[in-house]
C-alpha cells in the first residue's frame, strides 16, 4: 500500500500556521471580553443594588391601595421604592415613591398609594439607593 499524494494547489492551500495563530488570538480576546462582561453584570446584580423590596400583600379600595412592603437594605443605605397600581383596563391609576432611610437592614412597612380610580393591582417597579 502506498500513500496517496494529492495534487498541489487543487484542494486549497495547506493549513497556514499564521492564520491559525491569528484565529486563536482573536478567539482568546473575544472570550476574555465576554468573560469580563459577564463578570460586570454578575457583580452589579449581586452587589450593586443596596436596596431591594418585595410586596407581601395589598388591600384595594376605591381611591387607594394599601401595600405591605418588606424592604432589605444595607444598614447605612437610604433610598426609595416605586410602586404603581393599574385599573382593570391596564391604565395606570397611581404611582408613588416611598423613602426608606431607617438604619435597620430589614423594614416591614405598610404604605398607602393614592389612586385616581379603583386599582386592581399593586406592582413594585423597583428600588433605588441614593
């Protein structure tokens, strides 16, 4: 048995070491950039937000919504949480910011959101530290 010799130039050029090296470098740079981006977003998601909250319950009335919030924050952090209410049609009937400046790390508070029409929901839009 003998080895088959392919005609030179017929099936494209042979593997070029410089092209392979260039592709490896480009892949390494893009991989490092992706890793840095994922790390940045992970840090912001885990450590960047110093205040967060959760709606425990809410009670509906014709002109207001009473919302029971549980707020978790750093002891030295202060900030606010935004809550809104919507009518059955989906129109927004109330929105307000509620401040939390206490020194404790966990706050349970019932706040009253005034509405322009009967609301059917209470939605926490987010919390922001000062």
